[in-house]
């Protein structure tokens, strides 16, 4: 059975497979945008970018509290309190499935998606310009 820290991560960000899939999809979007295989118009891209930025902002507001979780909480000085505090600290930042690394991975995935959107918008503008020039040449040839 999973402990309370594992359930909290699942409730906040989905399961580990979902988080990995999000990262993989973000990287695919970025690669497709860089290769020109994905482009998006300015208006749509702006709406998508605003949604990503809003999510980043909301998560960033809790970053100070997330960083505080790296420290052992002051539960007390007796042996049990020290063990509980050490367990809490390990639960927050002991491996890639802990809250702090998962939080950081979500932020990184959002940054990757925002970068892909920026590139996709620029690719759309470039392809739109190229199409306009091509159509202009056809019109001039008539």
C-alpha cells in the first residue's frame, strides 16, 4: 500500500506514468516545432501560451513553500520526533518520485511546452510569409 506522500503526488500531478508521458509529449512538441512539423497561428498560440504561463505562475507562487520542504521540519528533539522529521524530509526529496522533483519536472515540462509554442508560432509566420510570396509570384505570372 502506498504511503500518504505517494498519494499526495498522485492527487496533485497524476501518476508517474502520466508525468512521464507529459514530459515525453512536451519534448515531441518541441522537436516537431523545431523541425517545422508543427506550426500554430499567433492567436491560437497566444491563447495556449497564456494558459501555460498561468499554470507556471500558479505553481511558482508555491515555490518558496516547496523549497522549505527540503529542510527537516522542527517536530521536536526527542528520538521519535527526529525520526519522524527525517522520514518527512526523505519523503519530500529523496528520489524522482518525491514531491519536490515531481514539482520541478512539471515546471520544466511547462517551460518546454511554452518554448515549443514560441517556435511553432514563428514557424507558422514563416510558412505564411512563404505562401504569400509564392502566391504573389503566381499572381504576377498571370
